[in-house]
C-alpha cells in the first residue's frame, strides 16, 4: 500500500503511514484485543492520572471511537468514577 502511494506521486499523510504500518506489523487479533480493552475501560481503582494514561495508550487502537476532541472528552468522562 505505502509503495503504491509513493509511485503514484501521492503525498502520504501520517495517518496513512500509521495505518499501513499497523496493518503490516500488528496482528489483527492484538488490535481487536486492545480495542476491546479500550471500549471496556473504566477508572476502577486507578488514580485519575493512571486512568488518563491508560486511556491515552489504548485510544490509539480505537481511533474511530475518539476521532475528534468532543468524542474523546465524552469517552474519557464516561469511564471516570462518578463518585469523584
């Protein structure tokens, strides 16, 4: 995919490069597992900072779920402990 884009004179974006890299180097089963972990992520017994760090890490596997700032914010808040 990446080489085809270069041959056609296409300027490859960071998102395209990242998607091509993942498709070639990361097993689909691992991507699905990480997406599931992200969808099920709750703060639980983590501190807020630990939760945010985990959220940021796992969100890279579910870019469609957090494509823009409002959806990222809503999803982050959804997983926080409501008693805070």
